[in-house]
């Protein structure tokens, strides 16, 4: 079970962001040219961002911080290092 919005690497997460934001912008930008057909790009963009732009930003923070914070516990007291 996966409990994060992060990716395995930062470049992979950035690539998903470029794809997702590109599809969202494309759906709005192509609206006058292609009409309502461009709305099909919206769900694809949201899937690439794993829900919304905020979810993508949270995932970016998780991907960057993954492995940098470790919790150590000794004698019933825990600390982040």
C-alpha cells in the first residue's frame, strides 16, 4: 500500500509535473480551436498530477525529503536526525 504522493526520483516527479501541467494548460489553450473536445485533456492531466496541482507539489516535497529525515528511538524517547 502506498501512502505518499511522491515518486521514486526527482526527475521522474518533475517529468510527471511537466506532462500534467502541459495537459491542463493545453486543455484550456486549445478550447477555442478544438471546442469541447479539448476538455478530454483535463482528466489525463489530473491523473499525471495524481489528483491536483497541490497534490503534485506535496509529492515533490516528499520526493525531495525522502531519506533525509530519519527517526531514532532510544529509551522511550524519539528524535529526528
